C-alpha cells in the first residue's frame, strides 16, 4: 500500500503497539455478532446503526456476519453525530457534516449502535439523542470494537471487541480495510497532531 | 475546510471551494428536513436577530425556520413596528439590540452596503438577506443548490437571467456564484433596466429575449419590481410581457432538459405566464424548499466558536 507508506514517512517516529490485527478484529466481530443474536434470541426486529466513519463500516460487516449465521437481513443505517455534539459552539472550525442515512423505521426495533472506540461516551450520548429523535426504539444496545475507558458520562457498552486499559495521553488508532487499507488497532504514546 | 469570513455579505469573492462546502453541508440539512423530527440541537444557545427593514415572505420565513430547526433562539424585528418610526438610526438600533447579547444578525435593508456597515459597528456575525440592488447571497446559493441537484454539476450550464437586472440583487448574486462555479451566464432585459457596464461582470448581454434563449439550459426569471418602476423605465407592463415575458411559445428555443427558475414573488402574466410558472419545467417551489437547507448550512458554518480544534 504505497499511500500508507508515504504517509508514515511524513509522521514523526512514535512507538505503536499492535493490539489487534486483521484476524483478531475478524474474530472479535464474529463473536459480537453471535452475542447479539444470542442475547436478542435471533436477528428479527434488530436494526444496526453505525456511527460514521469507521463505525459505519463495522456495522456493515456485523450485518454481513449476522446474515451468514441467521440468514436474516438486518436493516442497516449510518449516522453522523456532528449536529448533536456538545462542543459545537466551542470549536474554531465547524466540523464537516456528513450525511445521516437511516432509511428504516427505528420505532419498536432493537437498535444496535456500532462504533469503533468507546472513550468519553460523549459521541454515544449524541448518537442516542439522535436515534430518539428518529423514533422510539424498543431498546438500544451498544457494540464497540475497543473500549479504552476514561468515561465522562454514565455510558457502557453491551458488546466489546477488546477492553484496552489506556492512559489519557495515549491514542488508540483503529484502522479498517474500507478506509485505511488494513484492519488493525494500535496504541500510540503521544497524541497525533 | 471552512469559510474564510465569519460574515456572509455576498457571493462576490467567495471561492469555488467555499461554495462547494456550503452546498454539501446544505445537502445534509436537506436530509434533516425529511426526518420525522425536523430539528437538531446544533445551535442551542445561539441567539439570532432577524432585522428586516423591507417586506419579505420567503426569505424571512425561510431564515426563521432554518434558525428554529437548528434550535437557535431567534428574535424578529421589522422596521415598520419599531422605534425606527420614531427616528432611531440604524446604528443606534443595532447597537441597542446587540447590547441585549446576541450572536448573529440576519439583515435585509433597502440600501446596498448595510450589512457591511453592520460588520464595522457590531461584533456579531452578519448575514446579508438582501441589501438594495447589491446582493442576496442566500438566494444565489439556493439557486446554485437547486441547479446542482438537477444537473449534478453547474459547470458548463448556460444560464439566462431575464428581467430587471438594474434593480436586482438576485441577478448579481447569481452572476457571481454561477461564474465562480463555471457556468456561462447571459442577462436579458429592456435597455432601461440594464445597468451600465454589466458586461464587465463577464456575462453576455441581450435585449432580444429570443436571441438570448437560443440553446440555454436555465432561465432565471426576475420579478418586475413594481415598487421600483415609478421613473418611467417601462412603457407599460403589457409591453414588457410581450417583449420579455416567459410563455410556453418561447420555451421551444431552449434545450430539451431546461429549467425555469424564479426567486418570487411572481407577477403572474407579467414576467411569466401561469402555465409556465406551474408547468413541469418550473423548479420554483424546489427553490423555496432548498432555501431552508441552504440557510441552515450558512448559519451552521458561520456559528463556529473560538475554541481549539481537536
């Protein structure tokens, strides 16, 4: 992947510890898919909503795995939570708003919210508010690839790919095939510029 | 990517990338307007004043809805029911309003340059909602958005703006915006309603409508501003309708996939016949729908805080 290599060259050298690779990411997602089906006694009445950007692709993969197991096509939606952020007035640049595409009715469904990293919980708070503005789901569960701790709100995940205890000055970098050309989770010491 | 200025005074000098950003953002907001709850909490705590010194239906309601759907606080002001009647100056009026702690001002005024004047005496963000014969940037943007929605790109479109170019802020904002986005623009109207040196804006100038329409993709029909026609610039409205009115006969000279636009309000039977205005090629009501999304995008992009980017 020439694009990634050249990008790496421009970044300052920093120690990255590989926590998950392609195989472990796939196994974690497969396990989560099974857990979702088990906890909800099947895949009927489910709806998957991925938080953009990487959570959206993870939700897409979960839908695929659930279909392979249960042969049920779970409705899939993508959400951009920018408009529901709590720090929008304090930022210098307004973040670019991406499209939210939730084409199915969330009312009375079991919604599985999917994101890559669970950190402060603020993104999830914004996503919960947005889902509830779309309708009244029966319940909402949260699936994340990585839980890195340091919550600032009383929020927890129902399905976790991997618990990674971190220090605040560390950065958890999730790369996924569809965006970054590879599946990996690494911890880096200093915050990326 | 962000807007260079914290005010929107006109489309003159706004780059292609900035216009692209506003149009892309408006697409997101258009989706918000399709939701069961057409409201997002984005501008909670932001106070916007709508300062209207001139009559308006569409622009004013459109801004109001845009503000409400972003959860902003809003205050309406119209000159006719305020202390302007007692002789309070514009500067005193806005200074007093700003003293009540506001963040953004949307202003429409009969004098060109008023929004710029406000940027000099206030610290709020200023959005021009039409100033004299100068600019009406959100109208220009919503016209661009409507065209991009229909044709996928604006580059290469042939647009004819017909009517009272002299008094039209809509024409000026459209010309700036369309030229920046790569469309070719022509203006057409009676010589008395054509400003001097309009060709310097890089547009074709016609006084014969049929010539102007040849091969055009889009006709943007301007309103004959009856309130500004006291000076004998037109012999009669009937003569104008005959020479420059858009009727179904004239449309035969257009490309098959053409579009009729009008910023409203329509003088039916003067600049456009009812069957054209309500016909299949008209996007007049789409323009109005898109106006709310565009104004939400502008309010959102101009409302950034002063904190750090994460």
